[in-house]
C-alpha cells in the first residue's frame, strides 16, 4: 500500500518531469522558428543561382548546343537519408527509415546518413554506410554540414561513378509533422533544365560572362546542390522539432492526468490517515474515561 511519503515523492517527481516537458516544448517552438527562417533565408540566393543557370542555358540554346548531360550514363545510385540525433520525437525516425528501406529495395545503392538515430537503425540492418554525419545544434551550423555533404557527393561522383543521387528527409505538410519526401539532387531533371532554357529573361539583356561555360555550369550546379540540401536540412530539422513538440504535448497531457490521479490518491490516503488517528484518539479517550469510572 502506498504511503503518504511515497505519494508525496511521486507528486514531486511528476512535477519535475512536467517542468522538463514544458521546457522542451518551449525549446522546440523556438527551434521550429529558427529553422523556418533559415529555409526562407535561402530564397534570394536560390533565385540568383536559378538566374545564372537560366543565362547559361539560354546561351547554349542560342549557340545550337543541346542541354548538358549530367552524367546520366552512370549506373550507380546513391541515397542520403536525414534523420535525427536525439529521440523523443515520436515516429519521426521510423517513418524516414521505412521510406528509405523501400527505396533501397529497388536495387543496390550507396548510402549516406545524417542523424545518429537513423544510422543506428541501418546499422542494426547490417547495411554499410558510406558516411554518417551528425546534425548541428542550431541553424548556424547548417552551412558547414552542407559543405561536408557536398565533399562526400564529389567523392561519390568522381571516385565511385555515382550518377543518380536522391536526398530523403521528413517535412511538415498540413497536420502531418513528418511526411517523408524526396529531393532529386543529381542529375538535374531534363524538365527543369528545359524550363529554365525556355523561360523569359527578367531583364532587357542577358548577362555577359567570361568563364568557360562548362566550368560555370558545373559551379552553378554545385551551388544549386548547396541551396537544395540547405533548405532540405532546415525543413527536416523543423519537422523534427514539430514532431517533438507534438510528442511533448501528448506527454504533458499524460503527466497532468497522472498528477491528478496521484493528488486524488494522496488526498484519499491523507483522509484515511486523519480518520484513523482520530479514531485512535477517541478510542483512547473512551478507554481512559471508562478506567476513571471504575471503582
């Protein structure tokens, strides 16, 4: 039977856990906003890179050259999967792992993972990883992580002949806090290149460049990779914290219900203790009174 002391300790512990959960909710709310801002901050640079690609592609079209071939003949494929380093975010990592496994089932691929939780799941499957990276603790670390990923991509394409590269991550869509999605990193889709080539230039004249067109095109493709990966990581991290916020809200409701149950049980035990002590006092008083009346 639970005593008043044990119930009081349980209430204190529940209150401490509730305070931790509320702190985690606040941190997740702040983190969601900073990663949303990081994703929006790339919009202007993404437009600049797109205009650069548009200018180069239009010049190629005017010169009668075909659309660039982004190593389409390469047979090898690769996946980069983004998970999380920390838990307490519901089914966030399970969703993206299942999604990635369905892609891997289509054929042999090189696999890179960002996030210790997903890396552990693939490790349990016995799946070898080309690389496993950790996520930054704030939006300021996104650029360094993206640069590291691009170095790994260069190694894949140059040393291992990878030509098909996909990035898998979670993003928020509507009420879904973690919806798996795919970003096609390489090669650039023909439809995308054709759209840029045929688009109307926003100014009166095309910009002039002196760099070798192929080198410039390669540099612009790399900058596009930077933009797409940076925005995808920001979306994934915002999704992670949104999932954690939902999980903490559910935990807070459960804690409040548990706290109410403990308080009710505490009051019941306290009343039973008070009643028992009063009965002991009354019984003792009656016993003393009876003894005084005896001759």
